[in-house]
C-alpha cells in the first residue's frame, strides 16, 4: 500500500484547495492518471498518480484545504485496508473549508435528492454559497444573485424566508448595502502580500513618456486589411520593452543585498485580469520573437487566463512587466513593481491630441502616455530615461523591421 501525498504545486503557499476527486474508491489507476483537481493561489490543475494500483481510500474530501506533504489517498492492491481518515496514520492537517461536510447528491448515493437538499453554489468571489434547490430555482427565475442574500440557516444556508425578505426589502430599494466579509481567493491573497512587500521594500520612482502612435496604427490597419490579423496593443509594448531590455540589461535584473543579478533571458510579462483575479503571463525570450510571434503568444495566454486554464509555469520567471489599462479609458497611471523585477511599464489609453512642431504649426495626432515605475536602488533616473527612449523608438518606428 502506498500513501499518496499532496505535492508542492505552488511557490507562494503550502496550502491548496482540493476541488474535487476525479476517481473513487475501487478504481484502477495507472501512473499519470489524474486523481483530483486542486486550486492553488495561481491556477487550477490536476494531481496525477505516481503509482499503479487500486484506489483503497480517499483521505481528503471535496472542497477541503490541504497542506503540501499531507496524505490525501492510498493506492494498493485489492484486499488491503486503508487507514481510517481520522486515524493517526491519515493526515492530521487537512482542514475542511466548511463546518458541514459537502452534501452528497443523488448521483453519488443512487437516491433521489429531496427538494430541500443543500446545493453548493459558487459566487463571483470564489466562495461557496449554500442554498436549497427551491431557493436556487426562485433566484434563477428572478435573476437574483444569491451572494447578495444573507443566509441565516445552518452554516450560513440561504433559506426561502431569507430570499423572500430580500425580495421584499432589497429589491424594491435597489441594491441594499450591508456590511459583510468577502473572502479573497488564494491568488488575491498572494498578490496582495507581494504588492505590500513591493511598496514597503522597493523605493519606487516614476517617469512618464508621451508616445506618438499614428504610424503604428496606420501599419496595423494596413496589415489587418491585408492579412486579417490585428496586432494587440499589449503585443506592441511587450515587443518594444524586450528590445529596450536588450540594450539596457541592467533593467533586466533583480536586486540583491550585495549587488544585482542579471537574468539570462528576457522574459516579459503582461498583466491580464480574470474576474477579481490578476495574472501575469510571461512571454519567454521575447527579444528573439517578431511582433507577429509575440502577438500570437499574447493572445494564446490571454485566452488561457480568460478560461481559467493558465498554469503556474506560464506566469513565473518574468524579468519585466507591462500593464495596460487603456482599454478601460484610463489616461495614465503608476503601477507597482512586481518583485524582484527592476520595473514595470503602465500603458494608458490611445487618444487623439494636438502636436506642435518647431515652427509652432499645429496638427492632429494620436498619442498615449506610458509611465515607468523603477527600483531606485539600482536603476537611476538617467538609465531609466534612456530605457524609455528606446521603448519610444520601438513604439514609433522599430516595429517596421519586425525583428
């Protein structure tokens, strides 16, 4: 008999949430067979078996928090008996996310589920909401988001009376504000800690640059009409930053107590939001890719983020970051550096403006404001200014070579 332990699947936390089992007791599994689905602070992934045999027992339940190194299952030969889940042999540190066990459905038991069976519903913040099937049906029919309804039943269960009270008071007054504690996802907790560390330990300073976009936008439009491919703005800035980092490798480095460590590759990350979570997928060796290749990779990774399929390996190892809020109408902003990187480039919206030449002649133009945040411990203002100048050159004309 072999004890299957939860592997270390995250670099920032020892705990993961076991979302659901993909096997049951008595199943035959092979090495590489997916056993369960887990949610880390970064993404959702499958834990595979490293043994051949029969599943003798499942120690952890669905929707429980498990620490790395804890036993979650036993695999062996038919006839062997797995230790009880609560015994000394089984894991002691598995923590259920709810005071009540997860409900068993008729599909699991072979029985019909009664109308008042508790159904776990997932709200927009990733937490579980308990409600009866009747409440669920009424809420769906009325278009009510159950996470807005306060449950007074056992373990916060939303009863029919709770829903009726909400419809009497909350709906007719519009959104009824009330104090509540909203849980953060593991990723939000990790990002929050990282950003706090950044602002506390890194002496940020900010430099702003105005970029003329007309030539690029004209080329982009012609390319779209010719090939049917529209280059993403994020791809343009990843391209420009990667070329500037090639010229100024000190910005492709991280700070150490006794010096700095330059990276052996230029890996540019770009911020991508998915609901309440923020991911930073990384374009590896971006300086060796053409703008078309970067564009394809940006779109591929953005789609993975959108569908909740991005993997930890695709969001680690970045050496510089680009973040773009222009699509939300933000004119300009200052971003927080993602440690241990040297800086981050924040991109505002592309807008029409007026240009004045050396002879005071006025003409319309298209511009955007990009703001660099830099670590003053090892990147001084002159070097950062030169870096931004190289970014500007790539944005305004460097893409033409596409190399």
